[in-house]
């Protein structure tokens, strides 16, 4: 989606998650790149599921992105 088309991004809630091997929902936090992008567009309402609770997906020290890890052969 093109975020620039959304005038009032504070009205958008974004939920992100992963599945583990048994298809259980796992929490998922914004990486470095996402956090920068979200800051740029002033989006703060990104959440993830931790056990049965909803919590912010934006963390203080975000990790590097998966793309970065692949590019730099870190995984
Ligand atoms: Zn990310």
C-alpha cells in the first residue's frame, strides 16, 4: 500500500505477527527499517500479539531487517 495516500495515519491500526511451525501465532516486532519508515510517516499504532495480549510492535532497540541479514549473509 502507498502510505502517502493515507492522510490521517493515526486512524490506522496495524497488526503484525508470525506463525511458528505448528501454526501458532508468534509475536513479531518492527525491525530497524520498518521503525524508520513508520517514524517517517508518523505511524505509531503498530501492534503484535504476545501470548493472548496485544502489545506495541515498536521496540526501543529494533533489530536489523531480514533483508539486511540475507544481503550480508548473517543467516
Ligand atoms: Zn521490519
